[in-house]
């Protein structure tokens, strides 16, 4: 089935929001490695919505990070702190998912919940996401 660009953008933003909500639930259980995974993917899905809105195509997670910095951070469209945030959760998610003996802590991960929410909000404003 073919979907319009607008439908796909809405789907990706909604997926980001749902994944963010999963992170909140996991945080209540103290599952910090899983929380960072969900925060990363919530951010990743929102960046993919942004890319779709600007017709930017990439096939890898590293490509998403690189093109996000190139098109949105270096140009000043999105503040530098969000570029640093995205890189940090990219690295934390990777080490949490694939590293041996990596246990993320509440002190490290919990502050990133608020930052992820702000990140998604900025992306939503750039894609002019309509929640209806």
C-alpha cells in the first residue's frame, strides 16, 4: 500500500511518541538499559520524520546521525545541544545494547528523559506535525 508523505510523517512522529511513553514505563521499573534504548529510538523515529519532510534519505543509524548534524545542527536550524544529545544517546544505546557488562544507571539516564521530550517537541514543530 502506498502512503502519502504526510501520513508517513505522522506515523513516524506517533511512533516516536509511543516509544517515548514506553521509556517512561520502563523508567518506573528501573530498567535503565531498556530506557536508553527506547529514548534513542524515540529520537531516531522523530529524526526520520524530519528527514522525510525534507526528502533526506539515509539507510543506516550512523547515516541518520551524520546527516542530522550536517543538515540541522551545522546550519543552526536545531541548537547544538540537541546535536550533542543525539550523539550521546546514540552512543549510550549502542553500548547498552551491544556492550558486555554495561549497566546504565538512573543518574545517567533519567535526565535524558526530559531532554528526549524536548527533542521530539522541536522535531514536531519543524515538520509541522498535526496531532489530529
